[in-house]
C-alpha cells in the first residue's frame, strides 16, 4: 500500500507520465493519419496540395495537443466535465442563431477563419458529463429511475438541438453514444428493452416529420437506382468505385472514379471509397482492421482503469470513434443513408481532426492517470 | 466501498467487452459486405466504371468528291471549324453563349436559331453554334474553355462546289437531314451532317457519305475530355466519277446564252452523258446560307424556270423530230416499205378535218428518204394512219421516249407517247385525228430532251443504251461503259439505216431542212429538226397568210428542237437541243446543234490522240 502510494507520487513526475502514455496506441494513430495522407495525396490528383500536407500538419499539431492533454490530471479534467458539457450546449445554441448554412442545415461556426462543428465538441462534452454523473453512482443507485432522469435529459438536450440544425446523422450518433454509456455504466438490461421496443413506431412518426432532403436520402438509400442522376448518384458512384477496385485495387493514383470526379466529396466523406478503389479489398480491409485495433486500444484503456470516471470516459471515446468509422464506411457502401460523417484521421477537415485528437488526449490522460485516487464524490 | 467499486468495475468490464465485441462484429460485417461488392460483384462494377470513364464519339467521314470524266473536281469538301454546344455539360447556357459571343460575335439571327435548336434538341446532342470559324477564333475558344462550359470546337467539313451555278441541276446540293432522312445510319446523329438533296448528291448519297470512325475518350464526371484512348478512323465517302465533261458543259452553256434552253450530249455507244445543260440555272449554295425572299421570288417568277432541270423534267412535244419513230414503227409493222411513195398535196383531209403540211404547196409524191429530208407532214400523217397509234407508241417507247429511263439523278419526268388505252382510261375515245397529229409528234405526245438524246443515240447505234452519269465509284469502272453492256434494240438494221440516211440528207443534202447543222471539216452530222407548236394555229390565221409565229407573244411561240448524232459514218455522239419558244428548229436549234457537236468532236479524246493537227483540222 505504501509502495503503491510512493509509486503514485512518482507518477506526478512529468517523465513518468510520458512513459505511461500508450505509445503503441499513438503509433496506431500515426498509421491511420499516414493512410489519410496517402489517400488525400491521391484525392488531390497525385499532389500533396491542397489536402495532404495540411492534413499531416494538423495531425502533428493534434498530436502535440494530445500529449499535452494526456499530462493533465484526469481529476482536473473531471472537475470541468459539466463545464465542457455546458460549453457544448452553448455552442449548439449559438450555431442555431448565427451558424453557417451548408446543405440546408446550420452546422458550422466560423471562429476567426476556422470553421468548427459544435456537434463534434458536444459529443465530447456529453461523454465527460455522463461519466462524471455515473462516476458518483453506486450499482444500487443506478437502479433508481429517478437517478437516471438528469443524465437522460443531459443526452436529450443536445440531441434535440442537433436535430434542429437539422443533422439527423449526428443526432442519432449522439443518442446512441449516450445509450452505450448508460449501458456501460450499468443501467439494467430491461430498461433498454423497454426504450427500444417503441423505436419502430417512433421511426415511422419521425420519417413523416423529416426534412425533404433527409427523406430523399432515406428513399434513395432504400432504392438508389430510382434517381441515378439525383440524390442516388453519390451512392451509386461510390459503389461503382468500390466494386471496380476489386481484390487488389486499381493501384495508387489509378482510380478512375475518383480522379475523373465521378466520386463526390472524395477528400472528405468518400475518402474510404477512394482507398477501396485504388487499393481494393485488401487495402480497405487493412484500414478496417486498423480501425478495429484503435477501437480496442481505446476500450482497453477503460478496462485497465481503476476509477469509474476514467472507464466511462475511455469507453465513450472508443464508442465515439467507432461510430464515426462505422457510419462513414457503412454510408459510402450504401449500407446506411448518407450522413455527412467523416472518417476520423483520414478525411480532410480540420475541426473533426482536432476534436478527435483532443478526445484521444483525454483518453491518454485516463491511461496515464488510470490508478489515481478520486475524491469520493458519491457519499452514500 | 471497495466491494461496490469492484461490483461496478465487473459490470463495466463485462459490458465494455460486449460492446467492443459487437463493434468488432459490425466492422467485420462491413468487411464482409466489401467482399461481396469488390470481389463477387466486382466485374459488374468494373464495367460500370468503364462506362463512366469512356465515351465514344463518332468521327465524321469526309464526303466523297464528285469528279468529271477527266478527274476534274466538281464537288469537294472544305475544312470547317465549328463551335458546338452540349447543353447538359453546362449549368448556365446563357452565360456560356454570352462568354462565347465576346470572342465570336453572334448575330441576332444566329441567337434566334440557337434558341430554336435549344428548345427542340436533346440535352446531350451538340447544337451547332457557329460554322466556318477562323483558326484564330478557334484557338481563342480553346484557350478560354474554362469560361465556356458546354462549348466545344470540332473540325468538320463543308461541301464546296467548283461550278455551283453551272452544275446545279446535275449535282444537286446537300442539306441537313430531316426526319424522312433518318434511315438508321448512325451518322445521322452527327451535328452538321448533310445529306444529298437532289441530283448526283442525292442519288449517290450512301456511297458519298462513307462510314463514321469512332474515337474513345476518357472523360470526367462533367464530360470534359481527359485524353484520347484510341481511335478508329472512319472510311471517307467514295469519290464518284461522272461521265461528264465539265469543259464541254461550260462551252454549251455559253452557246445557249440566256435563252430558256436545254441540251443533252450522250456518248451514243454506251449512253454516257457528256453534258446536260439546262439554261438558265441557279446557285444552290444560296440554299445553305438562306435564300432571300427577293431571290426566291426572282427564281419562281422567271418564266424561264431556272429551278427546273429542263433536260430531265422539261416536257415538250417532239414535233418533227418524232418522225423517225413513226417511220420505224411503220417499217417494223410493214405498213410502209422503203420505197413506197406517198403523195403530199399540201394537206390531208380526214372527215371534215383538214391537216396541213408545213409546205402549203405540197411535196408531191415522195418516199421515206425524201419525206424525212423535207420533213413532209402529210407523208407521216399517212404513215401514222397506216401504222396505228399503239404500234407508234410501242416503237417510241422502245426508242426511249415517253418511258422511264435509268438515269442516275432523281427527278426525271416520263413524258407521254399515248396509246388508245391511255386515252380511254381518261374517259374519251381515241380519235383518228389524234393518230394523224401523232405522226408529226404533236397532240398528246410530250418528251424530255434527255429522252430525245437517248432516242437519237438508239437510232444511231441500234442498241438500247440508257443515259447515265456514273462512270466510276471509288475509282472502279462501273458497268455500262462498254457498248456490249447494252442490249440490241431489236429493230432490223436496214430499217435503222433507212432512217439514218434520211437524217443524213436533212443536214447534208441540198434541199434538206437543216443545212445550218452541217459540220465544217471531215465529219458528217445526221439530224432532224423539230418545231413544236404550243398553240393550235387557226384556219383563219393560216388562210389570211399573215400568220408568222415570230409575231406571237414569247410564251406562244413554238419550241425549236433538234436531234442529231455524229459522225454519221461511225456514230459516236448523240445530242438533243431544245430552245423553248425558239420558233423554228431548222433556224434556231440546228446551228446550236452544229456548234455543240463541233465542240464535242474537238474535245473527243480520240481526236486528241490523233495529234494537234487533227484537232486544229476539226476546229476549222
């Protein structure tokens, strides 16, 4: 016990902390960003400009931020959980008031030339807030429905705001993110079943109240060939690109669909298609494997953590990363409706990259501070 | 406290592993789906990607040339830089056009035409914006391509005629295809394609068109061409070599002057048309640029009918030129013999009608040779009566009159040499008087100058030659250029010879009706005059003696005709001349026939081979 305390003491030492960062995990992130560099180099027609160089510079910057955050004591971060949440909600309200309109939705805030998407920051704030809430909760208290009411509201407020932008895809991801954190925190099984049962009816009702462009997305998802030159065009062209890549791909810089502009938004949402076209099934599955490894890397941080806050934060961040990946890949393959979700660390786009690196920074802080003693916030 | 913590931790571990496992399965599911798309269905998608990437464009073949018999070009193609617009490749058509007109000014009329095409055309078929761009303008358009979405420049060809006015009736012209022309030839989809509208251009349209080539281009999503993948050149249209001698044509045109007249010259051994003049003519290139109201009015109001090819579509009563047909019919039917002498008192009475000879004093008794030489009307009235109209008609048809000829330009009119049946089908009985006037090529009989020339050629050679232009297609000689290609006329040679000697006498013997047609030099021309009335001369006019057709208004004067062949001893060329309302064949048409034949013989390659001295000789 004394030994452990001594050791803990030494963990406050900076060098010690740096050693406790999971550098294997960081290596996986570097590998992913490198895939991004290669894909963006190709997306620009075989040139580091304008995407690839900026991508890697941003990643390097993100990496720095990540390491800095990793050194911040997780207990300090925990103290600001609800502040982060409140900040996220404030930004979401702000974006509804003065946000930039893109594709029929208000999603972007312009902060001195840098566009940010508050919904991305919001998800991080939500993870922290829920983790903070459930950190206090004993197994018994989680059984109490009244105890679950505040976090439920905490989830529904941002979901509602994001829906209002409107951004159905991100709202669904946010909702699911909240759901899995509830699950990991120990909310009873039957409560999930109770909530999930009416989902088909709600979905039906919701479909009738969707925006036309959202409904069009779902319609063309169900039958992309119905409108091959309109809303279904993206899905069809993406599938053609993937399929024509075959097992081994057309080769680096040889993808015709991408380079001849048949592929829409190939540097952002459809970057995975570009990889699938040029590197084939082999390349695409390699990327998926990398994503699985990173997801598990993040989950492992949570599994090895000694305190509930860290566990839930790590779990939330792992799930957030997974949702991004899954929704993006599923969408470019036409498995789920297109939703404007980037592929983390590969897609071009500054705000998503920095948000993701900040979340990995917090993850690493959990890793570094996995054994710290938390002030007991739950007094029961 | 520790128990609680362990408790929560176990639940978390269990559930986190569950969620992590689910996530792995989901991503694995996506990988499995990728296997389906990329491996199982990869072939199908590869084809679709290829379809996306590659677009095939047709390359217009060059339309074949039309050449005369000596290889001189009559119709050819000019390089033509064109600006085209593909509406589906631009968001803002107006903007593209405005930007273009900054480089190449567009007139209001052009804008109006483009607007019309835009409304009717399909978005992916290029619309012609402007033709005949200068090289400079073309370069400017290509340099400014980013500001001109949907605009593309291509090189096409346009038709050019070396003798537009002189050969309008024969060559015809080309025009954009209309719906009737859509014959399934993929070429029809090409912008700016023209199809033959009349004359040789129409008759040989398929051969002249050629086969389109294909170029496969790599294009991007908005249709911009990235590079050319491969190219299969088209096959240019075949050159059509005509039997025609353009120099002769021009010379004859000059001889006919401003009169409404036509002349046809055949190689009488094989029916090749050496010249076919229809005066006055018109300039068909005006059709391409648009004919003004005034010009159109001038053409249609001109009683000399410049738009009509008189050689194939002008119909005239053959008058006395028809007498050889009557004679041959009579001989063939044994209604007369070579030496039967028939009396001409100056007229023939049939019932209450009296039919006059042109010579009121009468010719007395004469045989066939003399009857032709003096062109005695009464003699042929009697032959006609003896022979009967149906036999005359059959012989005329056999000689090429009032019947369809295998002429290789469209638009011939068949004329008419009537039969009793024809008249009865019109609900009238055939009168004997009709037979009488048919004997001198009047009445219902009408024929074209082309038929008259064919008639002369058949008499001269005894072969059923068909008049035709086509001599070579893509350099290969076409059948019909040899005398043996043509069947025998099946008229006994002595009969033909009797008629020929009559035609010889008309021109060369003292007292013949056409001494003016006599050739200077070693060759002899055999021919026959004709003056065909367009209005019946009344008895009162005839008896008062004041009748002179020269005093009639132009449109009531008789047509002057002449048919001939030469050299008499070894027939080589046949011709017909018709001068509308020219009055007397012997005075107006005969000298023209002489001049034409002189020119024909002078230009004969055979006489050229004999050396310049011979040519000079013929010329004198």
